[in-house]
């Protein structure tokens, strides 16, 4: 006999979104704990302050920039 429970969709969505936020925080902490990652972040912030960046509005633009 299988046991099951009903979970409201709103609760399931809230749980999913909460876990996604925790994952983002953990990824950020991991990057900041890594010396190379921290250097990449510092370099990116400096480039941003200097206006040395480009913007892309679609994935095709991103693809073109990375080629």
C-alpha cells in the first residue's frame, strides 16, 4: 500500500523558490571562498566601474559575443 499526501501547488512553488535562493547563496559563497573566483569578481567589478562591458538582450547576442 502506497502512502501519499497532498501538497498545495502554492506551497510547492514557495519551497522550490526558497531552495533556488539557497542554491544561489551557496554558489556565491563558494565563488567568494575560491581565491581565483574572488579575483574574477574583483576584476569584473573594476571593469563595470570603468564602463568596460557590453550588454546583450538575447541569447543569440551572447553567443556572438563569446565567439
